[in-house]
């Protein structure tokens, strides 16, 4: 960090590791191996052990789903529908922006691109301390907008029963199959398939350290959205920022978990010190203070920099999941920053909107991954594929001649001969492979 940066609140613990703890890696590997070998029996065994949950069927039938959804207050259902309308609208705009095309690059040579949905997606909707119903919108609904034919969604039981609001969110989002299963056994069942659960092509959705490690170990056999770490927030503020708002917004993300980094980079030492004071005032009365407090103590930072240029440059080094801009001209960040999962511009906007209601996807890169990837979006559920067709004989002959020469430079004689055939068949060249040469007549 530059000597010009002044840290007035630093973390007291080591930053979150990019790798899982050995005991998590081992447990996850054991569960995956068991599900791979024993299918449904393994799912039931681990579900009973971890969740004390062993229903006759983990998949909810239509009548069960209808019954659970009918137990949810209509005002809650209305709110879910509102949020899903926002998510659907933005996802549809993303889908509409992706174009298929075909171009003629040489006479009679046509190259094209198509965007094909994957066949089946698995969506993990976390439960436990925080039943993240919004994750149903982000994973299930986005996949359906992309055109995925089959979306299988799963969520852990809540005290021995299906969690009503999560089930309602999954159902309204368009899930084709709804399972009440949690943890590694659920992820493994969707990825590998069992006697009663068909395997999917891609897994999406946040989860705890065990779920994240399961996705890491299964990646390759199945696609995944992201390698997820703890939720992160970084705020860039100048002297126009309200320290009360800054403190409130930092704590809104710190409550995700005790290992969630909450960082303020500001050009104003006064804003920085007042923000720290406001956090100290707000934490005692925050119902989730038992989580947000350790996150702020162990992973909170306040850094004072001399200029906004320095603030943006430092923020790019962090490459945070959520970056909130509380400055006089917040839209400047669109042109000054490149490394972030999502930007939230101005005081009227907050990260909580992105998490819950505004419509952009909240499954975003963490642990510095914003340097090389964005978050979950419609395009993640699409395969951008190409096709080629040569109709003109002269163009095929020309390509064949060049293909032969280019391939022999690399000692790929088989490739060369594939080009030779076209050059001879559609042009004036002739084949003579007795001495591994190709001649034009």
C-alpha cells in the first residue's frame, strides 16, 4: 500500500483464505464419493446425519408445492412477484442483447454464431440462518429466461419441514423440479445424478463453505457459476458522503457472515473517523450484530487516500464483489474502475437493493475474482457456439492450399492432407503424398 494511504481502521485477523480448510475438503470428498457410488441411499444417509431429514421423497410433488405456497401470506407473494419482475426484466434485456449472426468472410465462406441454452441447470437456494429466497430469483429465473429447459432447484429443510417462502420463490421463478435437500449431498445429487434425480449440466447458487467446496470439487464434471467466498463490500467516498449512511451500508453486508470484509476508502479523514464512530453506535442495536460485529472487527478497514484517483486505483486492487460509490459524481466510477462484481452509484442506491429487489443478479465474484470475471447472468446459461460452411469451390481450394502449408509448419501432416484433398478436388492442384509433399499442377 502506498505511503500516501492512511489506514485508520485495519483488520485484526488474517484475510479470508482462498482455499478451503482441510477438514472441509475431506468431508466434502467423502460425501461426493458416497453419492457417486451409492446414489439415493447416500443422499438419505447424509441428509439424515446433517439435517435430521429423511422424507419419503426429497422432491416435492405439485400438490405439496401448492400447499406450501398457499401457506405464504399474499403480501409476501406479491413482494416476491415484484422482485422477480425486476429480475426477469433485466435478464430478458441481457438475453435480447445477445445476437446470433452469420457473415460471409470470403466468397461462399459462411461463418456463424449461435447462443444455445444448456439442457439442465441446478439451483441451490441456501437456508439456515439466512433463507436466501432472492437466490431463487437469481438462479432459477435467470436460467428460465435464458431458455434452459429443465431447472432443478433445491433448498435445505427448516426445522424438519420445507421452508415455505423459499419454496414459493422457487415455484414462482419457474423451477421445474423442487427438492428439499441441503448441503453437499444436494449439490452432489444434482451434479452426479442418482436413481431418482437426473444430473444437471450446471450448478448455480451461493452456499456455505461446504457447498462452495463441493462445487469446486465437482467442477469439470458439471459447470458452475462461480467459486464463491464470503460476501464483500467496498465503499468509495469523498467529503460529500454521509458517515451515517456509509456505516449503515457497511454493516448491511457485514451481517452476511463473520468473515465478510467491509472496506471504506475515502478522501476525507473526517468521513472515515465518523463512519467508525457510527458503526460503534449502530452495532449494539443491530439484531445481527453478533455476526456483523466480528466481521467489522476482524475484516473491516477504513483507508484515507489523497485523491479520488487514488481511491479508484486502490479499489481496483481490491476487486471487491460489491463496490458502492458515495461521491459528488458517482458515475465517474463507470469510467475509472474495471475490477468489481457490481457497482452501486450514489446515495439513492445501495448494495441491499442489488441483493434483494432491484433486478441485477447478486451472484457475484469474490476473493479478487472480479479481476477476470463478472457475475452470474443469462449468458452463463448459454453456450456460444460457432458453425462454418464453405459453398464456393474456389474458396475451398484456396483455404485447402493455405491449410496444407500452415499445417506442415506445425508438423501436422494429417491436417495438411485434409486441406490437400479440397485443394485438389476444387482447384488445380494434384495430390502426391508418396514423399509427403503436395504439388500444384
